[in-house]
């Protein structure tokens, strides 16, 4: 018996012992739980397959990941147990004969999933239908999604570059003005006008010279045509409310109107409080087109159409005028961009601040007049120093009151803050002068008896007038400290 036959016989005897066969007789194997029985069969199949593959008798695996026995197809895993039954007619559990392992090997077949057609490469008709359904849903979603701003249509054809976009702005209302934060809440409406030959239509066929669209219809039409897509640089976040209106004329004129309520960032200068003026600046910029392609302009008609509301909701502010300024700046790509700045100038209603600011201040500072003018029989020397220190505390409390009532009046270097700072020094100076002029028993007073009397008589006028003049100069010097458009 050759070496190959001896090896096959040894493998067959090991197989028979593993499946409970003794001397060619059949004996039922010991029943095991389902999980353990399946595990035992899988382990036995893997060992048999390794031995048979070592001697060239095992079928080929259909993938690299199936080396552990799980990747074998059903026909390949069942060869050690069922080979030869079709020709010999023996039962799978019958005693094996020598021809059982000598059957010719069938070519290795690739396992197929249930319902898979041959040659389909793992793609079933059901999976193909699901894939097509997902693809159609994705295309529909892309069609309904808004296109980004940079993916809009190209510049209008047949128009000389740069495209001129005329701009008119109307400030409808200013709802709030926060000086400390530098924020302004306002309702703004701006109108854009340009020329686009691509939107021309026959007015006779349509029966109208213009097409008016509002809201979602206008937004949908803007996605299919070119627009300057202006942005406001000073706007904070997104608008609270916004509306869009679009008018298309038969000769190619386009009028786009946007109205929104939003917050804007402004530069606040409190150097002239309460006689200051502030400016709400709105800088319009086309971010997608440099100055060589789009330029923002304003004509006399646009300036007349632009306006500032005569009455605003912001408390203690008076609207004055609306100004325009056109300039050019360099963007992130070192290319010049056109910019149009609109400044809505407002003045503070200072008449409402005179009594609330200056009367308490001068009431506290009037203590200096009592110290300089009141004789000793009215205010004794022991009461003068406590009165000055009480005035200093009252002046400190007044500064906190001003800051809470008028935000920014003290913390932003206003003339009121300067006057209060000088008030501390002035009260201390008056107290020192009063103490010096009351030294009647000193050597200087004995040598020059009339010196202290004449000095007090002069200082009664000069010290208050000098301080009042300094305060007036501070107010006059801060007259031009307001923000300018």
C-alpha cells in the first residue's frame, strides 16, 4: 500500500472515530445541546479541511477571510461527510469504504446568497432597486436645496463692465441705541437697481410691462438669475425679520428691494455727552465681485428716494440727516472692492439731560461757596472738614448714579466724568484754603493783620469763577467730539 493510501486510511479512521463508528458498525453519537453540537461540527470540519488541503484533497476557499471554516460554501463543507453517497448509494453515517475518499473532486464553486443570480457579482435586483431609489431621493434633495451664494449665475451678458448697481437706502426706524455695547437696533430698507438683458420679455405677449414677485417667489427667481448679493458689514448675526420684493421690467431693468430688522455695530464717541451726536453707519459691499466687475453708485434720484425716519423709537434721540460716502477697499485676495457707506446721523436731546445731570452736580459743588463765604458764627471750624468729606462721598455716589442712569457717561471719558474728577480736587483745595485763612493766631497774621482778611475776600470770587470757567472750557472743547458720518 502506497504512502497516499496509508494517509487516506488514517484520516478515514480518525473521521470514523470522531463520528462514533466502531468496526464498521453504526452507533448514534451522544446528543449535545444545539449550540455545542454546532460548535463541535464546525471545529471538526475545520480540522478535516486543513488535513485534506495539506494532501491536496480539499476544495479551494472562495475568499481569504474564510480560512477559519466559516467562509466555505455548503457543498465544500459537506464533502468530508457526504462524498461518494451519490454513486455508492451508502448512507452518510454508514461505514466508509475505500472508494469514499477516492471520488474525483468537483471544481470549487463560489457561494451565492439566496436570490442571487449567477454572474451578478453580489448585487441582487432588490439591492439595485434600493440603490436607484436612494439616488433619486438625493437628486431631488439637491434640486430643492438653495444654492450657495458663490454658485449663482455669471455676470449679465451684453452689459459693459463694471456693472453699475444703483443703491437707495431708507432707515425706517431706530428701535434702540446702546452706547456701552456699541449696538443699534434698526429697521432698514435698501433698493438695488441694475440692467440685465437676459430677463427681457415681450410686454405685448405678456400683457404687462413688469413682473412683480414677493417673498418665496422672489427668492426662487433670484436663484435663477444674477444679482449683486450685497451684504452689510456692520450687521450682527441674522435679521430678526426680512422681506424681499423683485420687479422685472420688459426692457431688462431689475429692481430688488430688501427690508429687514436687525442689530448693527456702530462706533460710539461719548466725548461730548450730553451734547453728542452719533452716526449709524451701514457699509454695503458685493463680496463676490471686485470693483472691476461690479461698482456701487448712487444718483441724485437715489439720494432723493433715500430718507431717514423723522421720528424714531429710541428714547432721547433726534434724527437729523442721511449721508452717503463711496470708497474702495482691498479684500482678502488683494483685489479692490467697491463699498458704499450710508450714515444715519442722530443727535441726543440734551434739553432732557440738563436738569438731570447739572443740577445735582452744582448742588454738591455749592458747598465750596458756604466754606468761602459763611462766617465762623454760621459754620464753625469743627464742622467744615466733615462737610467737605460728606460732599466727596456725595460726589462719588453721583458718579455711580450717572453711570447707571446714562450708560457710558462716566466710563467712556465724557465731559461729565472730567468735571466730577475735577470736583474732588476742587473740594479738597477749598478746604485747605479755608483752614489756611483761619489761622488768625499765626505769626504771619500777627505781622500782617489785614492779609488773611483781604485774601479771603479775593478768593471768595476767584476760586469759584476759575473752577466754573474750567468746566465751561471742558464742555466747549468737547462740542466736536461726537461721531461724524
